[in-house]
């Protein structure tokens, strides 16, 4: 019997931290860990060294197991499914149970009352924090600083593991060109290189050198694969893509995560080229398990095995189990087709005992590696004392400030003057709930600092007026729930009128982003634009601070507001972090990890597109453009973000004008702070292969470095390019390095910059 019911959605080696004084008095964090190096596509396969001791134990245990016991190991139950009898039967995994006492209880039942004493692997979606909620991953990608992801996953793992959970369904590494898709919030944006750097950092931080450690967890990169490109941006929707796209854009962050040691994986809901993620033999078995030597296990997404029937690739539950098992899905989440039908499938020779054994072996291997047989229990009474500790909260504040992107700052509207009065206006100005973002773990609204409180703490002369309400309801009742009424606008305008400077806190609810939250219109919801226009009419200095989980269409906001700060969903320290940036105690240095379109009709629009035979030219008719948009450009490009200071990037020089296909070329570039404040610049290195057998993206990011410079200070940044950078995957999934010219660009965004070139020779 299939058990599908209503889900409840509850939703790292310790690193040394260095506190560095920035401009002003507030402190910024920089981890000591060096990030950035990821093996790209053409790199060597991961070196997974099987531990002979563990393999022997797996072998011995498997030899004792009955078929029923084996099938139980393949079952992954939700919190609402687990009970004593399931634990006693020896269920393989449980997810979303977050009560440490209950976790401990069921573990005792499994270990003490099941015949073979096999512990349960407890799992949770720790996506941007467990209790201490960090900025959403899209925000953290904006930091262009892998140490931010490292901090998030270090503390996330510590809090998760202290609860008795030993696996996280994270990192979410889906590349996406779809701002309509609500889950773009969970990933690192549109670029495979940035996504790979962030993915590797998260895995290293959450797992440490060995996830047996008490404060570490095993990671599960998801959603394998190409879930980020659903047609129309509608969640779970079909994806059709070329082999080269899959390999060049969507697989690289997974590869980086597995190279970093990720030992489990989650297959995706959607189908690519007609083949559903959890029924895809090519991606699961051929690529992940064989080509990449992955010896951990793959769990399905939520009821995704049963959904093979809806996809139209399985006739019934037994058929769905057949397809998924044959594809390489080892563990079934929530639906129960494996335990229900595997015996029949074995009898009919539709699956083999070897397949079942392989899946069980993989699951047991991860449990042994996690140390669950030696340390199955959690000290549940201590769990609470490990949550929301000051070091985690401090790191969340710094992560949030480093993740914010200054989109506009005309006439030096920012930083605000803390000696003058401030009016905080807007539906998100006094809001705790939405600050936590779409995967709030076990975070609580009361943990979050509101914008109003954060600003008040740094400028006591602060007033607040909401203007309109924005309510996180599912399903929403637009327009009422989303700033649908202007009844409060007069009061808001009066409050703003009485202040010297105005902060407009606007955006989406946290429920408008995330799973099953696609939007066909990505403007600011409701009447928020009208509120901006009313405030703009006052002629006072004001800034729009945005809280959102996706690129929004901000054309009208940009027209009306002198200053815009993209704060995303910043997490528990939202208000403090916003105040740090608005008052200039922290100089913003984030850059966009995803393109912001002018209008939804421009979607998909992304920097790493192919040139086409008729590249866009708005002055001329017969080319790839929109007749009703007088430019080819998005509103804000990938890699873009301003600072309170200015930088110059100069003197790009290459170590050689040729590169042997097995050699390398080093690019050096100078970056100088030409302004009067200390600040951060992200120096970015892109390449373009102008003549290749497959049309190559007009630019591809292949290196970046975020540096902090004092006024007048210059730093030389070095990037090394080799075959992994200049090569690409062809339409048979083969990595090729072709001879010929490579253009190099260095700058502060994906647009413009310095350029040079070298030639790859065989
Ligand atoms: C989501 C996954 C998540 C799982 C368990 C699914 O609906 O797609 O990302 O890990 O639920 O919570």
C-alpha cells in the first residue's frame, strides 16, 4: 500500500575565523579557508578510496539480511510516517523529524529492537541554516565569497548534527536561468562556475574531512539533474535540453560537489528529454555512479518514484519501482513502491538481487562512514543548548552584509547619515517572519531582527509606518494579501515627510519563493510600486531595500528610486545587517549571481548565452532582439554591483600568448581603490572561445576574487587558466579542448572590462 499523505515541511571541521576591521567601526568576517579552486569538467575523476574495514562490515551485514530487511533499508520515511513499528522493522531513513527526543527514541527502537540493530539515518533540509538562519543561497552566491557558504554550512551542520540528524538535503546546486521559478532562491544562480565554487565550499564545510565528526553531516546535492530549467519557469515542469547544455551548465556544480566528497544525492522530480530524474539510467548510473565513481546512495525526491506514473513512464507502482531501481535510485522517499513490489519484480526477473544488494550496500556504507553504528544516539537534552549560539549569529550577520548587492546609488544617497532622522516605510519594515526566507529550517520568527529594529539600534531617531500589509499565505489571496490596499499610504507618506531620509522595505513574502512558488509576473507584488512613487514625490533621499528570493523586474523601481539595495532574504540578522550596510559601517560588495531582466518577456536572459548568427543589435531590424525593448541589455547584468567607493581595474597581462592544451596561462590584473573609503571589489575573469565546433557562450566566468582594499590601495590578482577552463563538452558528453584563440576579459561585471587573447595549441 502506498503511504502518501500530507507532508509537514519543517523545513562542518571548525574553521578559524578572522575579524578584520573595515571602514568605520563595524567588523567584517573573512574565513581563513581559501576557496575558489574547483576541478571543472575535464578534470580527473574523484579519488574515492573505499575503506576496507567498512567494506568488510557492509559485506558481513548484508550477508545476514533477509530480503524484507534489505527492502526496509531502501525506504525513506517522512516524520509523519515513522512510528515504533516502522523503526523496529528497520526502516532505512527518516527525514523532517526535528524533535531530538523523538529522534533518539526511534533510534533506540531501531538499534535495540530490530533484528540486525541497524541505525536509522535521520535527514533534514538544512539549506541556509538549521536554527540560525543565514541568507538564502542565492544571496550567499551574491557574496562571490565561498567563505560565506562555508560559514553557513559549518554552523548549519553543527546545529543539525546536535539534533541527531546526520544527513542534509543540501546543497541545492541547480543552475537556473528562470526567475519565474521560485526555487531559484535555493541555488547559486545562473553560472556553473560560481555554482561549482559554492557547491564545493558547502560540501567541505558540512562534511568536514570526515562526516563521522559529531558536528558534521553527510550532504546530498540536489536535484539531480537540470531541475533548474523547467519550461515556463513552472515548478516540476518538463525540461528539454541538448547534451552539451546538460554537461556545460547543469552537471558541473554536481561534479564539484561530488569531487568535494558529497556521499549522497537526490534525484529530481522533473524529466529531461522525456526521462524523469529518478528514472534516468544515464544520469544516475552511467554518469554519477560509473563515470564519476560515486559509491554513496541516491534517494528519490518526495514521492518521485510514484510520480513516474504521472510522467507516463510507468504503468503502476510496480512498474515505477522497476524503472527507478533499474535507473539507479537506491532509496525511495515517502512512496513505498520498493517495499511493496520488489519481491514480485524479482520473481518476474524485472530487477535483480544484485541491484537490491548494491542499493543496500550503498546505504549501509554511508551509515558506517557516518559512524552511526558506533554512535547512533544523540544527547537530546543537550541539543537545544547548541542552537543559535553567539558565534553562529555573528557569522549570519556578516554573511548577510556580504551578500547584499547595491544596485543603484545616485548622488551618494547612501550611506545614510546616522545623525539624521530615518523613516522606515513598507510592509517588510517591521517584519520578522519573511526575513528568514523559504527554507527556514527550525528557525523561529522571533529570532529575526526586523529592519526597523536594526536601524533603530544604529539611529534612535527612527520612525516606522507600514503603508500596506503583505501576508505570507498559501494559497495567497491576491491582491488583498500582497500590499493590495493603499489605505495606509497617506500615513506612510506623512511619516516619511517628517523624516530626513527614508528606507522603503519592500519585496516578496518568503512563501512567494521556494518550492511550488513560480510566478508569471515578477514585478513587486501588489501596490508596492505606487508606494515607491508616493515616497519619490516627496523629493527626499530614499532607498528601496528589497527582500526577495528571485530576480524581480525592477524597471519602474529603478526609474523612481535614487538608491536600491538588494538584500534578498537575509536570515536572522536581517535588520542589523541592513543597518550595517545602509549606514556605511559595512561597504556593500556583493554582485549579482543572476541576470535581472527588464520585463518578464525577456526571460530567459542570461550572460552566458550563445552569440547566434544574428547577435542582438537594437538599431537594426533583422537580428535577435525584441522590437519593444530598445536595448539588448538586461536591467542589471550578472556580476554587477556597486560600492560606496570606486575601483579601477587595469593592466591585464597574460603570461603567454599561447597555451599548450595540457599547459596553463596566467592572467594578472591590477585592482585599485580609487575612492575615499575602504571597500570590496570582486574581480572577475571571463573567457570566450570565438571559433569552436559548437557555438560557445559569449562569455564564461572562469575566475573571481573578492578583495578588500583601503583607499589608494592596489592589489594584483592572479588567475590561472588551463584545459578545464578553455575546454567544453560536446553533444556526446565528451570534454574537448580545441586549438585556437581564446579571448580573455577581466572586469567588475560580465559587461565590458579589459580584454586580451591567447591561442591554444595542441
Ligand atoms: C523537495 C526537496 C526536499 C524534499 C524533502 C521535496 O519536495 O523537492 O528539495 O529535499 O521535499 O523535504
